[in-house]
C-alpha cells in the first residue's frame, strides 16, 4: 500500500463576504481534490488541544499521528532537530524571528514578523552582530547562549547547559534555589508568536515566567545591535523593511518521540521547505527530501514538490508534501493569493500524484490542513479543519466537493492525532 499526505498549511478559514459567503477552500477551483471528495470521505479533524497554542508546531505533530499533549515541548526544539542540533537534557532552544517593529502613537507595533522576508544571508550577518552584542552586554550568560541562523527570518537561540549555564543567574534575577544544574528557563515560560501580533502593539506581549526577564532584555537590546548594521542600511536604501529586533518565542526542551516505523510499520518521507516540519520528520525517523525551488513562501515551486513526491513513492510507503503558501497568504490577509495557492496545490501537486497513484496498485491519499489561519485576523486559530481521505478501502460518503461546509456533515476526529491511525489502518500514537 502507498500512502500520500498533503498538508496545505493554514488553508482552512471562515466564510468570506468577498467570496459570497464561501471559504477560500470552497471558492478555489480544485477539480482534483473535489474528485477525491466524491469518491472518498470528507470530515473534520481538530489538531490543537485547548491547552496548547494553535500553531503548526502542535497541529502538524498531531497530523503526523503524535498526541501533542504527550510529546509537545515547544516549537524551537523541533526546528533545532531540523538543523541536526542535539539538545542535552538541560538544554533549551528558543525560536528567534527577525522582525520589524515601528513606533505608532508612542507604542511599538509589529509591522512585519518576517522583516520583509529577509534573505538567509542577510539574517546570518545580523545574527553574528547579535551574538557579538550578547557577549558585550550579557557576559555573565553569553557563554551558554548561541544564535543559530536558519532560513530567512526563522532562526534559533540555543541555551547549552555547561559552566556558563550552571551559575543559576541565567534568568536575570529569577530564584531557582541552590540545586544544580540550574536552567535559566522553565516550563512555566510563556511567549507570544510574532505572527499573532501583526499590526498590533507588542508592549503586553513580551515573555512571562521563569527566564522571561533575560529574554525580554535580549529582545530590547537587539535594537541597538541591529539598527546601524550594514545589512539594514542597505535594506533601507533599497526601500525594504529593516530587521529592527529579534523576537524570542517558542522555547522548549528536546521532545522524546517514538519512531514512526515502530508505531505504524511503514517508511515515510517528508517534503517541505519549513524547518518545523523537517524537525518533526527527523524526530519521527522519517527521510527528508529537499527540493530545489521550495521556498516556504508564495513563490514556492509546487510542481517540483509534486515531482519529488512521485520519485519518493518508489521507495517510501508514505510521502508527505507540506506547502506553507496558504498560511503565508493568510498572514498577509491576501485572499486572492490564498486561493491561488490552494489552486496550485490542486493542479501541480494533487492532480499529478493522483494520476501516478492509479498505477501503483493499492493506495490512499489524505489531504488536510493543520489549523485554520483566518484572513480576517491574519493569524492561526483553533477548531476543526476539513480533510478528505480517498483510496483503497475508503468508502464514499455523500460529499461531492471538498471544503468546510461539506466537512461539517462528516466524521470528526477529536483528538486529531487519531486521524493518521485511521488513514493507515494502524494503531496511532497516544500518550
């Protein structure tokens, strides 16, 4: 049996007045996905437990069949795994966005959580300056902290427990007692993703909890480290947004996830341009297939992802194609681009893959977003997302098209992590 999972990140939404009361999924022209709906099952899955943040870090873990209540520790550790960073038992990873904050009515406002989709090369140069600034202004803790470049605005700050981290002062005044080793951060730390703050004041959105003082001070000090950097000077001269600050969030320690093959007895390959999914794949023991032209943005090469998936199906039992573009369009509040991204997924990924699977014998395909990302708020939300599952052994239901309205009449997987087990017909991963 061959299995194909397609994740149109953030594609689920609410009805839009500009679309005559339809959602973007319903307004998009998706003949290949609708044909799957007509011969398969359409329903909903809720991938975000009420106690966890409604982001891809939680929802995609659920989509891959892992109970986030049992295995989720934070977003940054997943992205660290994507970079091959092994966190020790007392180490922490913190997500570090390069962002653009501006003053509006005397308040700092999140103008752009991507710093104008800054290039990876530019980001690396800025993070080197941030590391030098950290050493100069926070010498008592700087030995244990390291900025690690990722892709574009998506980067990390790693705390490695060692001599510099055993002093107990990494939290800048937080009282941890006398036990050693002492981590500067704690599970009670709460942070806010910058994409949830777009066009909003950030004064009340700084970290809270153990270690928050240090993180907040680093975020504030970064303004001076980056302000006159040659990268930002060049960006301003070119009419681009500068990276004014680092924004720290998504902290966590290394999760302990069982291997996917031990749970479901199938091999799997991940195709994505996003470190979060790369990290999940690595921790689950999946193969990662990199695709030239896959950008994690609206300009990604959809067709190349589709071709790569076809190639991977020759050796893998399960192939997952993750596409970030619908989520990016949602964060920008761009209805037309969100619809266009969904249509490109249908035309350039789903259609050729369905045609290929017809010659593979027994096969199943599952298409499911991770979470809703509302155009109206430009941020992630909670609630069920529509899925369509079709193929060998999947009986057709009454649906004739794919979308939120059709899914409301079908089954609900809550918790959503059980959907993978149903798709594979195997025992899912519980807590």
